């Protein structure tokens, strides 16, 4: 019965999408290990106002951004960044005990990673760019353990929005490695 309901809901969602719209998701660099390990919580994630929207964004000039009407995130961008970062951190630190904000209680979580996403778009020169300020807090004391700003660019492997999202996913994988190195 549950499968029937889920199938109906999926068909309804697909039927409601406007023709010509494309939806994208960020992907982790691979699965996080299953089971226990050190507890890590990711979030909250704050987004710069220009990317806090369902649309993909491209920088066309030094002070000019274009917002695509037909190319959108399949879900909430902040939640997606938290999910992908959590999986990437779990993989890097070999723990299956990763959660995204908000979680129920801090009991199993030793470290909390917060993200301030300042840039997350592609540029007309064929690169995806990302700037994220991150902080790691020890729980439950909320003592700051590490803080840094991650800035990087990734070339798009081809033209188009799928290549843009793939490049952004690779940037998130490198962000995960950067944070993991501070946690080791």
C-alpha cells in the first residue's frame, strides 16, 4: 500500500512540473560508511541571499548575475548542501554517525559543523565557484575547535547545467576534505 501511495505522489509531482523545467541535485563523493563512529552534526547552513532560491545562478559579469527560470534545485539548497557535506565528512572520517541539522539532542554528536555559504554559482568562463566559511564546535560545550574559509574553483567538464551541478558537487567534496583534515 505504501508503495502505491508513493508511486501516486511521484506521478502527481511529475505531473505538476511545468514543461521545460529541469531539476538538479548535488551528489556526495561516495557513500558514508554504515554503522557507528564519531558523531558529527552538520548545520545550520546559511546561504548568501542571491543563491537562497530554487533557481540555479550564473555570474555573467563582475557585478551581474543571471537566474535560470528553467533550471532549478530539486529541493532546498541549504538542506542539500548540509546532506552532501555530512555524507562527505562521514566518508572522509570513516563514520556512519553523521546527522544534519536539526537533530534530536546532542548526546551522540561530538562535533557540530556550521556553514556560511557566501558564493555558490558558476561563472561564464566555465568554472563553478564556492566560498564557504565553516566552524567546528565541540559539543555539548559549544567550544570553537576550528574555523576557516574555503574558497575554490572547479572547471566545468562541458557546457550546461548538469556539468555545473557536477562541478559544484566536486567542490563540496573538497570542502569535506578540508573540514575533515581539521577534525583529525
